[in-house]
C-alpha cells in the first residue's frame, strides 16, 4: 500500500501514479491492464484523488493495484465543550422575546413539515424513488474509492436517463461491487460533467437497462453529481456510471461509504 502523489487517469479507465505509468508507457506503449495502446499525452490528472491524498496524514489514503481501488478510513471528529455566556435581560425584554420566539418557532415548524413532506424523497421517471439526504444516525465506517474516464472509446447504450435528447450514444462504464457487510451504503460521484448512476442487483444487460435495476440517481449529490444510498445485503452488484445527456465524455471519481469496505472489480 502506497500513497498517491501525482495520480492520473488513462484512457483504459484506470488510475496510475504518473511516474510509474510514464515509465511503463515509455517501455511498452500499452495499458498494463488491457494491453491497448496508451499515449503520454492522453493522461489526465485526477485532481480529486490528488486533493484527497494531500490531506493531513492522519487520513491514510491507500491504493490497491489488484482491484484498482483507493480506500479512505473514517475521519474522527471530537466535539469541543463550549462555555456559553448569556446576557441579562429585564422582564419586558423577556416578554417581547418570548412572543417573538413563539411566532418564529411556529413558522419554522411549518417550513420543516413542508420540506419533509415534499423534499425528503424524489421519484424518478421509471417509478423508483430515492432519498435526497443521508439519515443522521447512519455511521459510515469505511470508504472505498475509484476513478475512471468516459471517453469515445467507452461502450455506448440507450440509457434510460430521461434526457430530452433520445440517443443510443450514452457512454458508460460498469464496475462490479462486491459487498460483504450488510448495512447502509452511500455511493457518490464527483466530476465536472453531469453524471447519472445506476445500481443493479446481479447482472447488467445494456440492451435491457431496466432489468435488475435496484436504484438510480441523477443529481442528488449536487452540481450534477449522483448520490445513491440505501440498505445493501452481502451480494454482488453492478454500478453503471453514465451521463444525463448523450455524447458527453470526461473523468470522474466514485466514493462508496458504508459499514465496511467493498471490493471494486
């Protein structure tokens, strides 16, 4: 296990240390995984992974070459006790503040109730629903990460994203996710392009993209990023990373948090 210092993404969808893959390409001229030709000019910096690796070293970032994964342990935060100092008020002040407090409290409760009823979940075009916020009592003990690139060399299919532009040319990448620990998992994307994520139980068939579909999400992660979350059992899943609109390419990173690490294939 070694820390990434200058991670880059190649056209084979893998993340490498720049010095290592540069030496490999100079000697072999191909991908060490797919054996397809690779060019140094095609290497793209993985800024998200570099920033994660540059954090304080009490956050250990490790790479696993066999499964092409990067693992982040849970950050621990300790709450500090703060001494509160209250100003003194007379009786008239207290009465005014009490009346205003009741009014503000009533308005706040009304807003919260409306938000909970209308914004706590969101329906998708295919009848699936997903939560737009992570439950406060969920503890993510481990985080597994990987990066990839959607390019013109990627596979294409007709993604059921609800895009206003029907097309069979949505680029996509599939990664198998092996879950060993039952619990609540959060899958979040990070990219400068508008991504769309699909999670399948068992096999994924590009010609029948709704078969075995378990969860899907468009942009609950903010800034056009997907956020898939829910209870997963010990099983093998397929995560499909694609875009909302067709003919869009670019690099991305995925983080999977849950009660235990997962294996990315």
